[in-house]
C-alpha cells in the first residue's frame, strides 16, 4: 500500500470546505472534546482502523492516506475516513445506525476516487455510511480509531474556502521528491552522509533521482553497473552499522541473513495477525522507526528469550539493537523485517 496516497483534493474534508462548510469534530465521550476536525496523514502502512480504542479491527489504512482527526484519548486517536468502493461490494443494513455493509468476500479496497488509488482495505462486514452513488461506485464514510503514533500532523486546518489543507509537517529532509535531474558540468562527488567522506564520483550528465533534501544537502539515488569479478562477498557474520533500511528494501536478497546494528525509535510491541505472512501468527514483533526516519518503519521479530526486554520498552524510546535480516522487503508492507538478537 506504500504508493496509495489519498489525494487532498478528493479528501472529504476538502470537499466539504469547498462547499463553505466547517469540519466540526464530534464528541465521542471518554474525555474527548469537540474541536475543528484536522487533517492527518497515516504514517504507518497497513495501520489498523478499529471500532473502538484498542478494539476490533475493521480495516487497514494505506501509508499516506489522509484522515480527519476528531479527538485523542491517551495513545489513541478518533478519526473519520472517506473514500469510494464499488457499489456491488455493498449491501443495505440498519445495524448500529449505519446504512450499508461490505458484503464482498475477502472485503473490498476503498479508493481516493472511483477507479483511483487504493487508500485502504475494508474487511467484510465493515459497517459504513453510504453517502452517494456514481456510475457503479459509492462514496462511503466511517468513524473509528487508530493509534495516535500512526498519525502525522498537518501544518494547517482547512478553511471555509477550501484552502489551507496544508502538507504533512515533516522536516524538509524527510520529503521525498522522486524528481530526476542530471549531474552538472563537473564530476559530482557522492558522499556517504552529509559532510561525510566521498565514496564515488558521478560523471556529468548522469541521471540522478532526488530522494530527499535538507540542511544544504540532497540525498540522491544513482543506478549503474559494475563488473561482477570486482565485487567481494560480505561476511554474513559481520555486523553492518551503516546500511540503511532503504538499501535493504532496494536489495532484499543481497542483505538477507546479514546482521545489522541500528539505533531506532521504538513505537510499539505487537502480535502478528494471520495476514502478516512474514511472521507466524501471534509472533511478537517490534514496530520501530528506521535509523533514518525518512526510510519509514521496520519490523523486528522478538524471540521468547527477549520478550521481557521488549515489553519494558516505552513508546518513542530510542533503542540500540543487534538483529539479523529476515527479509529486506516484506510481502505485505514492503519494509525490512529483522530478527532481534540483542537490545542494548
């Protein structure tokens, strides 16, 4: 789902604002207070959308999907989601005050717009409000809960004229552009890190993809070829400290089985559901931010002998780990999955 980003133009809050309406938050009880609903971005691909705080799973939301935040209670956030699903995937109902239910076997994706990008996946039995129908598609809306840590702030609220939807309040160094440029008229030195030593030279005119910018430096990606007989195989027992999560995702087979020592930000300890095929069902795993936050998140399987140590970790705590690469790119989430060897 990593490429399924909900368009701000079609997000329901923007559409309502363009009609001159204010988005009013809903008091959901338990300490929540009414407020202007604010747009937030889902920062964890596959984040579980729940019926209640820490309640039953209803759907999975895509990385980058926009939602309307209506309140926060402890570590949980109340949100509204909006999108489009095929009309034939729904059936009428009157359960729990909703007017429709997802009846398609296996559930159904909901999208930014009819036939548009996928913004998440609704489970079969998902209750919702069916707002309008258009050419075989139905616009739907539903309130629910996600972890507050899974949301990224937006720089401004939506105004009554539809302006001010804003962009995610991320440091400039974390904004991926994907824009392709050419190296200039002189050879370009490629550095391992901002201010670090040069590791290669890029010839003038070489296509370069910009990954992120910040603090006077631009992170780039360059593709090319080298002779196979000039490469040396890495020692699988060696520990890699400089390799990034992005490198693991780009070359999953190359790094499988290798060990890394990383400094991460702990987010949560979870139990794997059946759908997470890179784990066995019920396997405990750590969700953490990658060493470079711009690389997203990593998942770390926790063996029984380290479970107690993992349970003692606090959300947003910085941790040093030694782990073995299970896969550089998971089947479901497309992120690195590691096996925890030690927590320092």
